[in-house]
C-alpha cells in the first residue's frame, strides 16, 4: 500500500490538486544610515576581537547583520549591548562586506 492509497483512506473526500503552491517572500531590507559604523580592534582576555558598533537601526536588523557576517567569514561572535563582537581581527574583511551593503565604515584603533 503506497502513500496515496493511505491518504485516500484517511481523507476519502479530498480532491488532489496539481497546482503548485506559491509563496511570496519579500527580502528583508536593512536600514542603511548616513553615519559611519565604527569597526575597532581590541584584545579581550588576551584574544583578538573585532567590535562593530554605531548602528542606528533596529536591534533585529543588527542581529541579522551579525549572523550574516559570522557565516560569511566562518567565525564565532556575538551580539551584545548594541555591538557585534567577532572573534579575531577581521576589520578589513568586515569593512569591505559592510561597504558592499552600502554602509559607511570607520576604522578605529591599530
């Protein structure tokens, strides 16, 4: 007994529709600000970290941006207190990534 027969037994009045379901997804737009985002380098507990701050949009947008940066660079990091903290010194790569998205960036420290 195959799946179609089992479904017919469970739902005898069901008509099979061959039309594909359409779902429209609207891509999420990030808020691009006029002020530059600060990209700085710090050592925390002896380990290098890159900190991105100065985003004026929604926290949810900043979290999405953090997730995207972490996955593109294949690094660990977190979003805390309005800052993205990335493990390692990736200022140049992050600044290039942000500029490609239309953000202005400012390099601080080092």
